[in-house]
C-alpha cells in the first residue's frame, strides 16, 4: 500500500510574522521556512505505519515553486521513499489543491492520504475534506490516534465534546491533530542520504488541473497594538474602571 503525505512550505512557527510595508503580503525575505507542523506530524504517522509493516511506500508531495524542494528533501530525510513536487508559481487555494491531490492519488493508486488538519499560514482547514469529497472516499479528520487493520483505519478524533472513535474503509483521507505523535529529529546522515532519493517534478497541467482562484486577498494589516494595562488598588476601583469602559 502506498501512503501519500502532503506537506506545505510555511514560515517557521517560531518566527514573528511581519507584514510588508505596502500591505501586499507577509515578509519572507531572509525568513526561516519549514514544513507546516501539522504536515510534519502527518508524515511521522505515515513513516510509523510503514515501519510497522502496514504500508509499502511513503510518498511525500508539495505544490509550489522550486523553493519547496527544501521541505521535500527534509521529508525524504525523515524517511519518505520518494517525493513529488507539483510545479506552480502561485499559492493554491484549497479547492485547486484538493483537485491536484486527487489527480496525484489516482495516478499513484494510493491506499491512504494523510494530511495536516490545516496550515498555519492560512488556517483554512478545508483541503482534506474537499479531497475526500472529490475522491468519493471516507474521511477521518482531527485524528489523535490511527490504527490500520484489515483494510480499515480505526481513528480516534478530537471533537468539541471530547474524543470520538470511528472506523473507515481504505482508501481514505485522514487529517491529523497535534496530539497524534512527536515528529522525529532528522540527523545529518539522513539529510545526506535524502539527496540521492528520487524527487519528481510535474506540472499542474500534467495532472489535468488548472488554477482557479475564487478568493482574492485585498491587503494585509498587522493586529492593532494593545494598550497598556493599569494597576488598580482595590475591587471597587476595578469595577469602576470596567463600567467606564463599557465592559459591565
């Protein structure tokens, strides 16, 4: 069985985001980029599944320009067998990304697609669900535990009321949450070996997908600066201040 894992190149979560002076986007020059944290967890789960003898091959893929090859090589260094770059010069919106993933899943005859539940740059949380709908396959979102047995996936999901356990037939789409696992640390020898692993580059047009942008971002603005707090002497002053500010 082949497992496909999607990863996205994003600004590292430890970096403080800065908006460009003209409001046209986020500053990325000289900024550390990394694999989206949720996607890294997805890849770790796929690798553990293969190591348990429940999968034959792990394929990592990403959509973007050649810069995303850095993250694909990191995925290979973690243990993926091969990588696929879907060549495109602009960010893909969720529906277009889902269509590209569908074409790749069908091309590879994937038995399972594992994705992060969302990317930390746009926080859309839409692509896994869209992929499952387009593919006509079951989905298990927000996974905190995954167990594959007899052509089925038993998944524990994190929901508002607590935890929910469901079972879906494979092929399926699984999106993962933070508590699923702890991604492994990549060592230097694996990084060197990853340079010799296959990395295929294919265009969107080769997958029969065209770019469709149904959403346009007009401008970016940073959050307003918080005003300084004040120190009150007693409860009476606190209540008075809250009333003056219309909070009670």
